[in-house]
C-alpha cells in the first residue's frame, strides 16, 4: 500500500475499566481483561474489546471462522494450522507509545488443547458445551494504563483491510468507529438490570461432577502415587453447577471482584457461553522476543533493596530448614523446572515452525 497506517488514538477519561465496560458492553461478543496493579512490570494494563470483525471457534473436532457480515466457514481438525494462517499477517511493529495490545486476537485456549503438544491418555466424554478455543479478532480496543492513569480508544485495521483498502478509507472508517464509542461513553449510564441487584440466595442447590466418596478415593489414589514416587503432586478439581435464572454473568464477575480481588481478572461473553475468571499470577508473556513466565507457587516477594533481598533470601533458607526440611525447596525447584521445561518445549516447537503464530508483537504480551 506504500504508506504504513498509523493507529488512530483518542484519549478518554480515566476511570474503572469495569465502569467503562458496562457502558460499552451492549451485546456479545465482548471481553474485559482487567488488572488491579499499578506496576510497570506486571498488571499495568486493562483492555476492553467489542464488535469483532472475525471470531474463531474450535469445539474439539473442527473449527469455525465467522467474519462479520458473512456466513460461517468450517475449517479442518487442526486448529493451530488454521491459526497460523489467520495470524500470519499480524507481524507488525508496536510504536513505543502504544500499549502491548492494540488490536488483533484475544480469547482463550482450553486445557485439552495440550493434547496437540503432549501424548496423553484418551479423554473422557465432554459434558459441557464450552469450546476448546475461542478468539475475538478486533480492530478497535479500549486500553487503560494504570501506571500513568490514562485511557485511550485505539483503532488499527485488520491485516486484510491494510492490504486491500486505501489509507484514507481506513482512516475514515476508524474515525467513525471511535466516534461511535465516544457517543456511548458520553451518553447516560445504562440503567442496572433487575438481575444486577439480585439478593443472595442461600437455598441454591449445587451439583458436583463427582460425589464426595468418588473424590476422596481419587485423593487416596494420588497419595499412594506420591508414596510410590510416581508423581510429585496432583492438581485435583471438581466442577460445581447450579441454576440461577435471571442473574447475568457480569453480576457474578462483579461479586467475584469484591469477594476475591485478584491482580488479573477477566469477563468474556461469547454469546452462547460466558467466562468469569480471576488469577493471582500471569502464566506467560512474550515481549520483544523474550518469553517469560511468572509462577508464584513457593515464592515470596522480592526485596526493595539489595540488603532487604539478602535478608529475605536468608530468612527463606532458614524457614526451609527449620519448618519444612527440604520440602519447600523441592516444591519451588519443581515449579521452576516445570516452567523452564514448558518454555523450552514452546521454543523448540516454534523454531520447528509448529506454532510460530505466537511471535506477533501486536497480539499482546499477556502483561495486562
């Protein structure tokens, strides 16, 4: 096209990302990636995305691409081959004054996606309707910088539009989209729905995916595996379900924030499903060619000075010797080993061309 498109950026009043999301969020698909930290290292940014120009859904057997205004397209059984093609055009440099995510793909990958990278036993029959992969592709994002306490609407066209539409048309389209967002933000605050003020129901009936006896037997089995040296630990889980008509999932997200405020939280509405989540840690980050992970299990905060850091390290060693023998050390070593092993496998597969879709700068670095 000759001219590199400069993203359109418009400043808006800085406020709670959740308040802004309530104004913008009118219908799915939409997402809110929220951080509660004012740190330059982690948790600096929050992001809001609505009105995707394309979505990708993989249900475990085949994928579906839905482009705005067009009928859905079926894809093959290998979701990462499809994603490589969809993300091939996102090799864009990020300007220094832009946040790490200013448009592109955002969404989630389910746990069973690991089966494309690891040889595991056969899976049990799925009992839920959630997809294994769901991604939004957006050209307009609202970004919050909690360190500098500023918020912006950013428009950056899709790779297809950049290659097929002239600069002036793209600029005009972006101005119209940003103006539409501004009209909503400057308008009256939406009235709360009846479900937003729903009282607590202490008579809810929860249904568990396992009975108490089944779960306890699994715990005993895992303890035996540990005694035999077959495993170091096992992360066991239960799924609880309940029916509460009339309560919007966004209300659950708000309550989760109040009950369990976490450094990272998210709300995602995919139309037929919603996800409410929170996490104390960031799993993985890719920024400027550096891949990093930040597990917090078995760790403690770093000191603010070299002297304090030495004191904390000495205290940690003393605690391990006095209270836990070498167990804490083994636990921390285990997680460090797992993290390094996982990153090594990722890099190996990326170099072999398996999943180089993760190399795009403007897909964000997970540091929201």
